[in-house]
């Protein structure tokens, strides 16, 4: 019958596990077993007495003995030690009274001793109870064998004198000792084995529950991480282009009447930025929704039925080599930017390509937003011997100190710390095994420096 977690004690290392009390179903089954054994013991008594064995005992005593031998088993899982001791005492009393039944009484005593090992709630009490029963039983057996060795009328067919190595009576005694060793040893062993099995089953259920809870936590964490990734991708895709469109829209509004050509050029830039933003959003959403193929690249379904040609999301087009176009877009907004490339370019993974492009994009977006109208920016890509380094600096005044009160007006240059963009930069660099340096420069302005080591085998 299933139990709630509160009813089943947990399995802890170094702590004795206590088997839970039996359920009502267990008790009903034990009561049924006791009545079945009582009926079997009664039938066995009748058969034994029909053979003449044990017919000297009064029927009333035999019936009382049969009840005392079997009915206590109805409570065998509720009080196993008491039931076993009672069964052993009744067994000995029946033998002394020469009640003629040797089958069901041995089965009942075996079940009682087995139950002590299987259901004893204290292993010390279980050990002591069984040890007392076994010692008393063997002491009684040995005393009986020794006593009747001198009684010639007891088993007269077994000579007491040895014709060879052993006398027939001594061989009979050794058979009894061996039989009782196997009998009590079996009840002891199988009882302990049942206890260990129950403990292992609870430990397995406990571990299964823990794994299920861990899977649920992992699923929730995966959902949260996916949400963060989606938010970061959308932020990186939209922030740059929306910022450019805002600057161009302001410029178009100011020159609309006096310089229609400049206004048209600004509107054209807004249109192109909008197209680029929509294109990047499409690639981002497609990459997030598409399953991984066998090679690990993301693919998205095509327009036709059964079409599985890879889309642009399979291999991102946002690469380091597209930085000049990004710089041109930023210059079109009125921000002076210089791009410097040092060293010979090398092949890097698409993940590194995308991460560095996004970092440069986010850094330049922050320059437009926070560095001030008179600031200029420098973008440097250094292909070093062991790593690629991307550095974006500006000549703005810098960020507000972290100790300024919340809500205070920022200094010229704006707030540069704690935003979603910087969090995205850190996550991207960490994902490719690089390092990121962020902060104000001593001579003014702000510094973003990402350093990503080449993977092994990159040339």
C-alpha cells in the first residue's frame, strides 16, 4: 500500500533506518495467515493423532496449543519480538506436553523468527530477541539429547554404544543439531535479507524522488536560462538598430525643411536599419526555435513541405569581418568611430565570431547612449599569438560612481554599470572561455575589452 513521504523514514548514512509500521492491509493479511495456519494445525493434529502419535495429550490442550502457536501471528508485524517469544514458549510447551504435531508448529515458529529480522523496528531488540530464542532452543535441545541418552526406553532402536566412529544415538543427535542450525539460521538470514531489501527499496524510492525534483529544478533553470538568452539576443538585435533609427529620425526632423536631400538620406538610413533589425530578429527567432541537427548546427524548416535546407540561422552572418559595416552604420548616426585591425586574421568558431560582433555592437550602442554628444569611439581588433582581443573605447566623461544615490542625475557620459547589455557581454565572453574588462579610463571615457583565446588547433 503506498505511503506518503512523511510516513516513510528517510535512509540516511550513519543513521539506523527504522522500518515503518505495517499498514492496515498488512495487518489484515497477517490475521488471514493466522487463521489459515490455525486451520492447518488443526487438520495436522487430526492426522497425527490418527497415526497414534500424540494421542496421549488431551484434545482441549492440543486445540489450545494450536491456537497459541498460530493466532499470535496476526500481530507479527505489530510486535514481532513479543510474538516470536510467545511462539517459542508455546512450541516448547507443546513438546513437553507431547502434543503430536510437528509440521505447522515449525512453520509458525519459522515465520515468527523471520518476522523479527524483517520487521523489527530496533535492530538491537531484534538481535537480542532472536539470540535469546536460539540460545534457549539449542540449550533445551542439547539438554534433551543428553538426558535421553541415558533413558533406554527412549528410541530403543538407537544403540548408545558406538559400533564405529559414532553411535546411532549420537548420529541422531548431530542430525537434530544440524537441522536446527539450518532452521534457525535460515529464519535469521532471510529476515535480515527482507529488512535490507525494504531499506534498499526505500532508498531507491528516495533517490528517484530526489532525481525527479532535481530534473524539475533543472527544467526550471533551463527555462530561466532560455528566457535570459532570448532577452539577450533580442536586446542585442534591437538596441543597436533602434538607437540608430532614433538618431537618424531626429536628424531628419531637424533638416526636413531646409535640406530635403539630407532628410531623405536619413530616412533611407532609418529604412535600412529597420530592415536589418527585422532580419536579425528573424534569424534570432529561427535559431531559437529550430532543433539541433546531428552536427550541432541549428536548422530551420524551409517554406516547402519537406524542405530542410539550412537558413541563415544555421551559420550566423554576424561575424568579425562585418565590423566595418557596423562602423559605417554608427558613423551615419553622427558618432565618429575609427576601426583598427592589428595582426593577421585567423579562423575562429562561429560562436566567437558572433560573441565579439555582439560585444562591439553593444559597446557602440552604449557610447551613443551614455558618452555624450562630443564623444568619439575607437574599435580595435588585435589578432594576437594566443588570443583575439576586441577593444572599444570612447572619449566620454564616464559613468556615474556606484555610490551615487539612486535617482540622482547622471554625470555627462551616463550610467555604464549593471545594465542588461553588460550582463549579456559577460555571459557571451564566459560562454567562449574568454575574459571581459569593463570600466572607466584614467584619462576619461570608458573601456570595453574582451579577450578570447584561440581554441586548440586554430591556425
